[in-house]
C-alpha cells in the first residue's frame, strides 16, 4: 500500500503538497506572506490555498492583531502519521507514529478510518453491506457517538428504498488484531461495550446489530464469525449452546472460542453491576450478542489490501474522471474525510457526503435516475419558455442584453441566504436574468473545475472552486396541481432528489412563482419545504404584484433567511443599445413617457415583431400596437383570418380567466387562426401537457393583453372580473382596461364627468367584497401612467381633494410605491401632472407631509436627471417660495413695528439694574456677533430644502434668500446641504455658491473653544438621519459633489474648516477653567513646525486630529466625512493623469492643520510609485513618523472608515519604516543617495529636538528615540 506521503501527494497535487511541506517546515505560526515569498506565488494565491488546506484539517489558522498566522494541524492523526513518515520512522500506521488508539482501545486509527471510508463509499453508491440484509442500503454513517452508543467507532444506519428513516443500526468496533480471550484487557473492554450496548438498547426503534471489523482473515475472527452464524440461525440460547457443545460437531478451536466468549460476557456482566451472574444468564447474554454480531474481515492493510484496491474500482464509475485514478482519488478523499469527521463525532448523510466530494464525483450519476429524468424534463420546459433576446420578425436582427447589476446581486444572495424572492414588473426579464445568471455561475464553476483537474488543484478540498454551483430549474405553472401528483411523476419525494445535489452552492429556481395567485400555494410550499430540508436555496421568480404573497409563503418556511432581489427595468444605456439595433424605436426613446415602455424587454420584443407605428406612450397604447401588429397582423391575412385570430385570443383569455371545457373551447376556434398565432409567437403548445387541446399564451404579458382586451370587449370589465372570482393575477389586465376606459370618448355608459371617481368606486366595491386591498389602487395607477393624465386628473381634482384629501394622498402614495425608477427616484413624467395641480396652491408644501415629500422627491428627480434651468414647473415653485418668503418678511417687520410702538421707555434705574444683572456669571472672552433678524418661516426646514433643490432654477432672488439665512441663522442651512441631492442641486446653480454655503454652515465661528469646551469643536454636525447611517462617511454631506465640481474652492473651504476645528480642539485640550484662567498656557505641544512645502510652517493638532481622515480620530464628524470624500476624489483625479504634485500643492495651500497633512501622507503612500520625491520631506519629519506610527497601531484593533473602492487600500497599514524600506529596495544609486540624505535629516532633527528639550526628556528615552530614527533610515 502507498505511504501517507504518497497518498497526500496524489490527492493534493504538487502545488498544495509543496505548501503543506512549507507549513510543516515552520516551528512557529507565520503569516501567509511568508509562504507566498517562499513558494514565489502571490499572497492571494497562498492565502486561498491555505484556507483550502484548512478546510480538510491539514493546517490551522490563528489571529494575532490583524494578522492571520498559519501552522500545521498536529491534532490530526493523518498529519501526525505523515510527519512521522517524513522523518523516516518505520511503519505506516498512525498508531505507530504516535497517534492514540480509538477510545475503546486496541484498534489502529488508520484501519478504523479505512473501514469508515468503505461505509462512506457504500453510502455514496447506494449499496448495502454485510449484516444489513439483502434489501437495505447504507443511508448514514456516524462517528464516535458515545454515550448513546458504547460501540461507537462507527454507527451505520440502513434502510430499504421505501423507508424514510433507518430501520437497522449497525454499531461497529474496529480492531486490527483482537485477541479474543478472557485474559486480554482490550478484549474485556470490547465485550463490555458489546454487552452494555445490548442492555441499553430499547425494545422499540430500529433493529440493532453489532459489528466487529478486523484487519483481514484471522483465526479468532473466523471462529467468532462461525459462532455468530450459528447463533443467528438458532431460536434461543439452549439450542445454540447445545449445538456447539455436541461432541465432534465442531472443531476444538471453535468450542474454545465460545468458552472464552462466555468468560468475557460473564466478566462484562460483573463489571456492569450484575454480581455472580448465573450460567443461564451468561449463556442467554452470550447468545444474544453472537446472534447480533457481524464479523467483518476487510483486506485493507498493507500485507493484503485487495479490498482497498477494489474499493477504488467500485468508485470509478461515479468519479468525475471515470477512470481508475479518478476512483482512487475519490477513495482517498473518503479516507481524509473519515479522519476529519471522527474527532468531531460527525453524523453523515448522503447530501452532506456528496457536497464534500462534489469536485471528485460525476454530478450526472444519480441514484434516483427516474426522478432526475423528470426534473430534467421540467427544467427543459422552464428554459424553453424563457427568451433573453429581442428579435425582429424576420430573425435578422437580435439583441441580448447584459443584466450584470441584477446578476451580481442575485448570485450574492444565493450564496448567502436560504431563500431568494426575485421580483419585478411584468416583462422586465426576471426569468431570463435568473436562468442566465445562475447558469453562468454554474458554467463558470465547471470551467474552473476543468482547469483545476488539469493542474491537480483543489482535489483534496471539498467545496473548492471546482464546480461550485448546481442549479435546478422548474416553472410552478408546469407542475402537476398537487404535491401528491408531483411525487407520483417523480417517483420519489422531491427532497430525496435534491439531496443528491452536491455542489457547495445549490439552488432551485422556481419560475412563475406568482402562480400562487392562481391556487398553487400548496405546491409552492411543498417545493420550498423540500429544498429547505436538504439545504438547497430556493429562488422564487415572481411579478411584483404577487411578491408579498410569495414572500409570506416562503418566510413561513424559511424564517428570516429570506432575501429580496429586485429586477429593475432597463437602464438608459441598455435602451440605447436596443435602439441602436432597432432604429424604428428612436422616436419612442426620444419621448420621456414612451421611453418608459422600452424599459421592459418583453414589450420591446412584441413591439418590434409587430411593427411600431407612431409613438405609443402608455401601456394601453403599447397593447393596441401589439394587438394591431401581431394579433391582427396590420391587416395581412397570410396567417389566418384576422377576426378569427382575434376571437381565438379572446376565447383563450376567457378560458384562462373563467375556466371551462377545453374541448368545447378548442372546437370553437378556427384551427388556421391557432396555427398562425403559434407561428407569430403569441401562443405555444402547453409545456406541462403536450396533449392539452388548448395552447397557452407564450408570455404572461401576452396573456395580460388578451385578458384586458376581453374585459373591454365584454363592455363591462367589472362584471367579467366578478364572474371569474376576481383573480389576483388579472390585476395587471384590469389596470390596462382601466386606462382604456379613462381615455375613451364620452358615451352614455361612460360619461367624462366624474369618470375617474366612478371607476374608483367600482374598484373600491371589490375591496369591500373581500377581494383584497390591492384592487383599490388600480384606477390610480392607470391614471398616473396614461399618455396624458392631465384632463382626467384635472376633472377629478375637486373630488380628490374632498374627504380630507384622501384621493390626493392615495395618488401620492402610488407615486412613492410604484412609480420610481431603478435609482429609486420618482418618474418625472408620471409625477409632474400631479405636481402641476398641487402648485395651484400658493403654499402646497404646507398642506401636508405627503405633499411636502412629493415635491422634494420630484425636485430630486430633476436634479438626478440633470434637467437644465428654465423648467416651467420648477420656476413656478420658485415663485411660490419667494412670495412666501417675502410675505414672511413683511409679517416679521409688522411684528417688530408693533413691539416698538407698544414698548415703554425704561428709567435710568431700570437700565442700571439690567447692566448689574448682565454682569452676573462669567464674562465672555469675546462678544457674539449680532446677527440680523430673520423670520422662522423662512428658516423652516422644508422651505430651505426646497429652495436648495431648485438647483439651476434657484435664480438670484433665491440665492439671496439662502445667503440671508447663511448670514442670520447659518445653523438652519442643514437641510440645504445635508438633504438628498441638495449639494448637487446647489452645485448645478453656480460655481462657488455651494462652497460658500458649506463654509457658512459647517464653520461655527461663535464656537471657538474660548471656555475650554465646545459643542462640536467649532464645526456644526451632520443632520441626524437615523441609526443606520454612519456618523461619518464619504457619502455624507455635500462634500463629494463639492470636490467633484469645484475642487480648488472646495479644498480651500475645507482647510478653513479644518484650521478652525484644530484650533478649537487645542484650546479645549489646553484647558480653560470656569474663571477663564489657563491651566496649561503653553500650547506648543499641539503645534508642529514642519518643513514640507520648502519653508518652515506651523501646523496645529494632535493625534486625534491626524487620524480624522480614517474616521478613528476625535475630530468633528463632518471633517471626517469631507476628508474621506476628498481622498476618493483625489483618486479619481489621478486616474485622469493629473500629476500628484499639482494636487498636493492645492491640498496644502492654506493648510494650518495636521488633519490635511495626514490625508496627504496617506495619498502619497497609496500612490507611492507616482509620488517620486514628494514624500521625502514628510519622511524627514519626526512628527510625521510619530503621528503615522500611532495611527497604524490604532487601526489594528479599532474601527476605521471603509476603504472599499480606494486605490491600494492595503497600504493603509504601512508604517513610515515600511514605506522607507520599500523606497530603498526599489531605488537606483541616485535615488538611494537621496533617500540616505532624507534619513540623515530625520536623525538630525531628532537630535536637535532632544537637545532643545534637554533634561525634560529622560536620557534613556532620548537614546531610544534617536536609535529608532537611525533604524528607520
């Protein structure tokens, strides 16, 4: 038999085995970088390989600070045997290499693991084993199951095909060479365990059998096997003992072995508390033991390992490679897993085992082949019903869109959650995204697997990169109507089939989950339960209308481990790709409302195939075009009679809505019309039942159009819905029909006057009848998405404002919930008709919170869409706001004049008393500036935010109002700067204005630290928006926009704020008591004179100020946010090719604080290759070393700002010493000389500083600091 080293090499391959040797060569735990350097691979590769070796318990990791250290896992018997073998120790058994024997004594661990590997192979193959009976197969293998089992080396569960739980338990003791005599101590322990197991076993439950596995044929084992066979065939102890004791019936060694067994059983009974057991009791117990005993003599040891070799042969057909080396690798993996599972008392079933050997087994080889063939057919049907292309009618032009944004989110959710609800509007391509992205995920894993197999990588690591994903797809509408029928089709419970999925990531895609609204809730629940039982992630694909129902059904089974992923409509760039291929869509793309139709791929496909005429603007317009172009073929009769085609669609929609006799419906439809509709891609043969006489609609959107047309054709949509039971899935069709009746010409049955309110009442009646609250929103959604809702909306406006403006509030709620784009901004075209009517009010923002929110959302959408100045409605809102502000000013002046008229002149005595009481308390160090009065109505948070959001339409008058607020009450500018999109809006108005507002708000001149304390260290804080938002972040405030649009002004403003904050902080730290007397008058300790710009300059701040840009300092949060935003903008500028020197000059211009210096140092370190000599002056300053070393140490265990997206973020942990060493190692002769001089300047500055301080610094401390400086250079 091959040695342990050879076995590990064959499993791991050269790369991983070399890494294992490198780890073994280290006496102490070391970092992954050490191994990367030794093996000449990247740190990422080394870390990946170490983690995979850790997955199979060959190495271990520990953490020291922020560093992960690695060492050999010496607790593994396999590792100890390997190390012993490498040291030249004789023998290959782990027991001889110093491993402990099994807990019950006697057996070698290697032998026991091989026995376990054999049972694991039988579990994988679905085979039985000796002692289990002819019809049972192995269904579970457990290790070390004490105290439940006293015979616990292996506990094997077995069951027949129709049993859900094991009906037989075989408890196996593995002993290499047992000496079955009473005088052998190990045999005494073995039989004590056997007897105790028999005494403790319950009378009910699975049948119990005991197993003894020995290494190959042995005399004592052969004799025990003979006795066990005899006992099994005797009905009682008397018959058994009488048979064996019959003279000359059996050989003497057999009879002698029975006597030894009797003695061992007697001793076991005594040890277990049975004093002097009678001979009859001993015989009865011995017979019971032998009748349940299975003696196994596998040939798996080096002297005779024929069965060990045969095990590899038996695994070859299921191995991925389908050859002998593949079978051998799979067998050896099972041995490694047995070694891993034994110490952890693992209990292994088929699902768990297949996952651990996924990269070595052929996923196509299944035990339940009939069931998998049924699943494969369902998957084929589900995939055939989905198209991810937009194709012209002649097939000559086609577009396939990448939906990477959704695919990334979906793949991440599948890897992290037990269930995923993938939802979106009808026709946005949900099914295509799910199937395509998850299939690509699975295919990528298979390709990686192929590469790994070629290089023998990841073979030993279960769940490695190779083939990491398996996907099964089905459409809920294609399944039988009940779980019982579904199981009948599969021939086995679904959970048993899914249990054979073996990849680390396993997903069941359930398309058409919105069929839950059509009565499929029980079926969906069954599928979710089956997947959850075996750890398969369920991805339910549903339309948004049914999302809540699907979520509720799944969360009841999966709990909180449910993630929702939205499939957004197509983005503008994706629409542009479509329009580039299909030029006939250009007019639609140019119209804001019709462009919304192009965001749904299915609608685009139908329009392209039917031919676009004019510019359809609403869903109803699109339906009419599709109906005219595809159903009625634009008048062409080459695919059937036009009226017959339309009637066929209506009859099929009525059957879908109301049910009925399929044969009768089929008989009434023109067969030529059906054939034509199939050819045009509107209908298809039923996928779940090809013998069904009626075809089905090719897509849900086609069904929606057909049902909507039916509702309109019948003349009374509400009656048709009620007759059909008001099915939830028909809600989209009802919305289309409602659009049609809202814009229809006036008629006796549908007059224009009161039309919207009348239809709203009809749908409210459905809600009152118990059909669900969702129906009440149908008229409002239909109205807001009309091509031009203004006439209908204005006619209904008086009624909508009645009853406490309930109708208006409903429309605003619908805008908020259902009329947002993929960026969560409201759709401008849909909301502006409503805004137009709201602006008829002089102060609409004061009529309610919902109106105020709508106006702000609308303005944000305009800012996000970069709508230029001159927008009529935005200008109208500006007029309203300015009139309101002017009226507020007038009211303030009136109040002041009134107070002046009614005030009474005070006497000299009263004036003296006021002066006397004004001196009580502690005097101010400086007087606060008298600010002009301003009305609180103008500084109202909503007014200020709306003014800021006017953006390009703010105008000079609006600017003047904001500047007045900045001068009179700057603290009220928070909503103008902290609100969503406010910064971008102000930046779009005029260059420099945003910088002025930022300075006015954030820099609090009156908070100067004069009292030894300050509210926010001289800087006004961020606006509180809730606990979910971090206190400081690059995305908070207007800073990102400020630096992107006005970099130089923005940096100048930030330096003024940072200078002020640093000064205030120093005043606080120096301490001023309550009597304004300095406790520490000398503030030089917080000042640093540095020569980094070519001339000495003083910078203010401490280590807390220095750490501000990393979010770990004590500086004001807005300063932290601004510095983090500035850092990212600098990275963006450098990507454009701007020299670092130019940017650094701007950053240091006007800088008197160490916070900006810290940011500059961080930028230079991260862009070290571009920094050249810019960093030299910083490295020559001792204070920079002190501050930066303290920052690096502080970040090791502390919380710091996110570095995601920052260039070379890993260099944040570099100390100045490492930076200097990196520069020196990469320097040429001239550069090395320059760096040597930098080091000399550093040492000289440290020496001069120590001389200046003199005796204030202890001699030892001074020498240490000087030595550290020399070491750094």
